[in-house]
């Protein structure tokens, strides 16, 4: 069959037939984890790409019994905090070695809820754990209360930008074999009992298989493949990158407008997600979780370019409410989204690469609450290629 012209009428007719046809979650890998200590899950084989990949789903399943005594301190992002980190790397034929995803489990879980009506889910037995909102939950597993918890936690990571749910907009960003070959590797770091808060001196934690008093929890990795048919090789291929950055130094004192952390990267940017709260101390090495999340730690948060606001936003709640009307979702407590594609078009993305040499590109904010353990983190969602 001769190659298809991307601009032809035939390609448009085919697009209507195949775009948005997905396989659904197909198991790629599964293993068991003890949860007795922080551990790295790394499949021996690369992520298969015989078909174009639309999204990755990671599922943690297991039973936790907290006995003898409640935790001294629970955390708002339990149980999704049981996965500490998700990292995906690959060697792209055009852009070389890239870290495509580097997110904490809690942020990966919450991120979809910031840009769409329904986000990732967590179950306790057959009961859906309450949807992320404001405030976040503070009872049961979130309080580290004694009990038996049969937990199933889903983390879905799309290949296309957050908010780009139109199949036509998403197709340039699917992960394909012709771009990555057999180079895509995923690493999932799981935590331990301190990933849920601070155990009391007498608190016991027993980890077993889901629905059972024996065995071990499991980590499962699924791929959702696009059924592109004759469109498999059509379109400009692009790449979406998401890495979670911790501000260093953190803003811990009350202040007026102040630069937050390092410079943002000057490249095509679709979304930015800011996370603020107070970090939990006394956790095991390798465990980083928030003791609390806050919408009032910062205010007047703006994205600046060449010392001028790109979006002159002065009230963080007004910003959250604005994006809630655009994406149909009010971001969970402690999360503040910024978007250049809220109108539904990837072409509206910020062209960061066009900023002059030497121009600053950064986050500016005022600090309303002081705490030595204040923590600020952000994810800058960036694009290489595609229509740009």
C-alpha cells in the first residue's frame, strides 16, 4: 500500500474510523512487593511498542492491616503515597535519551483530577475511596487508623498533554516503535509504612495480598494501545515530558512577590502544575510525602517571562476556580494548575523556545504562611516536536 498523504481526503475519512479506538488496559508486567522497605520495581524487558501507546497504567494492590495503635500522624495523600516515584526513560530517534516521566506517585495520582472531570481511582475493598477534593480526606487510611484495608490504587499517565483528550490532538504524542525501538524503561519505587504517615510506637503494619491474609501486595503495569491501522505511521511525531521539580530553597518565610525555585525550561509548554504544603519529617530514607497540603500557603502566583507576567493572576483561588470551569474539575487541595491549552487546542501552547536569550522564565509568588517545613513542587509539562 503506498504511503498516505496526511492532507488527503482519504486520510480524513480513515481518521474518523480509527482515531479514538483503543485496546484498553493490557497487562505488560506484574510482580509482588513486600513493602517492608523502600524498593525499586524495574521490569527486565522494555515497554512493548508493536502498537502505538496511548497511556500507561500502574496498579498497586494489596491488604494492609494496621494494628495495636493508630498512627500518630496520618497524611492527606494516603494511600496513593504507597508508590513513591514513577520514572520512564527512553532513547528517541530524534531527541536522544529523555526522561519522559519523573513524578511522585501522589502527584501522578492527583494530576489527572486537575485537568479532567474524573481522575485516578483508589478502592478499599469494593468501596471507592472518596474523590480528591478540598479538603482532602482525614479519616480512615488517611488518619492511619487501625483497621484492615484491601487497597487497589490506579495511576494512569497519558502520553498526550493533560487536557488534550481529543484523539486528533493526541495522535502526534503516542509512543511508537519507530521512535523508541526497544528502549522504553519504566521504574516504580514503592514505599514502606512511613509512606502513610508516622506510626505510633506500638503501631503494627502487616502487608499481604489483596483480599487475603497471606501472600504479598502486587504492582501491575498496563498499556493502553491505539488501534491505528493504516494510520500507524501518519502524522508528525512529538514528545511530552513531565518531571516534578522541588523548589530549592523552599519558601519558608512570609514574603511578598518572590521567585520560586529555579528557572523554568524555555520550550513549548502546555501546562504547569504547582503543589504546596508541609513535608512530613521522620520518614524512612527515600520516602517523601506531605504531612499536609495547603491552598493558602501561597498567593498571587504568576508565571513570569522577562520579568513580565505571562498570565497576570493575583488570586490563587480565582485561578483554581477559572480552570475548574475550563476543565470541569476543581483541583485537589494543595494543587494549582496553569494551562495554555484550556481552550482545547494544542496550538495555543506557550512557545517558550521563542523567548530571548537571557530572559528569565520563572514562577513568582507571595508566601502567606511560614513553616520551616514548607515545600513547593511543580511539574512543567513540555512538548518537543508534534505540530511545533
